[in-house]
C-alpha cells in the first residue's frame, strides 16, 4: 500500500499503447457530512469520493496536481461522466473506490470507477473522461509523456 492505495492486478489491455491496465483502490469512510438527513450518502458525494481516488492514483504514480500545474503548466478537468447509482451507502460505512485507466489518448484519459461497500457489494459506478488542459489558456493540451507513461503502466 502506497499513499493509502492498494494496487489491483492488471486486467485486459484496453489501449494499444498501454502495457497493462493501471488500477488502484482508495478506502474512504462515510462521515455525517457526507449524508442527508436519512443517513444516506448524498449523490454528489460519490463524485467527491471518485475525485479523491483519481487524485490519489495520480499521486501514487508520482505526480500531484499542484506540481503538474507549476512545472508542466497543465491541469486535468472532467469532460464527461456517466454515473450509475446502484445502492445507497450509509453513515459510518467503509467504502472502497476502485479506479482503472481504461483508455489513454493524447489529451485525455478515460477511467472506470466503482464504489463498493465492505462486503464487496457495488454501490456506484462511473465512466469518467478527464481532459488535460493548459493551465493558462484552459484549452486541450497533450498529456506530458512522463505522466502518460505512468498512467499506461510503464
């Protein structure tokens, strides 16, 4: 485990430039602030859990958002997200967010993200496309080779 992340064994190759599918997991606890009055996780908080997991995956690969902005003058922005809410998570549950790189392009990365409870039951899943953008002009920018190589499992 590195930075709170467990690596998951690679599955199938999804992109010709990727040597393996890069996956990581992040464990999160549901706090009172994450829930509605009924003790159920409010829908937008699943997206926060997923954002944290993508950020920690990047950190585990050796990069952090602040340094990428400063040294490479890039950032990442969610371009598209399709979410399926399957079952509710509840107050004080421990959840596991699994993040897998499914496609790597010149200026974007597609992730498959799943949230499970401690028993392994699926609660939420999403397909997320994140675009690399220039930090100054906010237009699409190439993912730096060193970042792309790390996300591709090299």
